[in-house]
């Protein structure tokens, strides 16, 4: 156990992997979505295609979350916010309270632009309380504190997320190319959820946007984190060496 607030009574955090596919879905899989729970508080990290359906199955009708936090604007990390809006307006989510939607800097303007193209300007504000987070500036959702650290992902503004309740902590890389900032993001956390999309450090773009498993392991070792969970990996690339791979439905108590 690590602690971002020494002396606080230990309280477990639960992570449920709702979706773990890379940018193209694994067969039958959902894309990025990670549910973090601390008692009654529930925060969803990213909300890619397929995640809403999985949450509905978990919650018996419509997702019950306090907040959704988006790491970046590639569709596989936010696309299911769109059907969430329609289901909240005229479907089974009608009349439910509005979760907070935390988005990257200047993201409220981006969300309004998406709305103007997909429906109308305030489309997403009918369902979510939309808020921008700031780089390296912690924000709180109930008893959970989230800090967004900027990471390189092609040329797109992208963040990894560090989450703690003061006694348990996890880091989630989102998508990232190789960078020393990954080790800082995951410094001494209990669980590091890190993407490992590539086979062997392939040149997937200039600048690069993803990691190989070897690069993820190197970042984990440099961070001093207690446990590594690799994710965002194609089914066609099996892992070697006893590494732990996320799968849809996996539950981890931290």
C-alpha cells in the first residue's frame, strides 16, 4: 500500500476494467473505460465505444457514476459519451442526476464544438456537468483526488491520470509514447495501468503515440509502483514473461 496522505486510515479502492481494447476493438471487446470506486463514489476514466453497454449491464439499467474523466480526444477514449447523451435525454437515463464530465484544458469549448456538429451546442451539457481540468492541478470527486499529467501522444494534447483516496493510489497512462513522465505519473502507486499497444517499439507515428510491452515495463520499474497491469493491447499480440494483462470485466482491489 502507498499513501498520498500519510496517517489516513486505509481504505481500499476498486478498479473494474470495463473496456481494454486498443484503437480497434478486440473481438467482442469494449474500448477504453476504467471504473474506480471508493465506497459510494464511482469515477469512470475514459468512455470509449462499448463502455456504455457494459456499464448498463453492471448497473442494471443506466450507469450510476459521479464523474467521467477523459484523457484525450481520440474516439476510442470518449466516443460513448454520444449515446450516453441520447439515452439520458429520451431513454432509460431520463431524469437521472448529471455526472461531472472532466475534460482536458479548453475541453468545454471542444465539447460544444462536437455538440454543434452532432446535434446542437449544448448537447453534452444536457447530460453532464462539464468542467476543464488543468495540468498537474489536483481536483476532487468525493473522496477521490485526480491529477492529470501531460504525456506525449502524437501531437494531440493528452494526459495520464493519477487517482488516490489518500491511502490507495493508481495511475492510468491513457495513451502515451515513451517518456520519462510515465514514471513520474506512476511514482510509488499501488497499481499502474499502462497501455502496451505495440509489438517492439514500432514507429507508429512522428512523434510516437504508443508503447510496447517492454517500454511499459521499463516505465513501471522506473516508477517504483507496486503492480503493473498492461492494457490497450491487441489480442494478436500475446504477452510473454508472466506479465499481467487487463481484460474486460477484470476487478482489482487496491
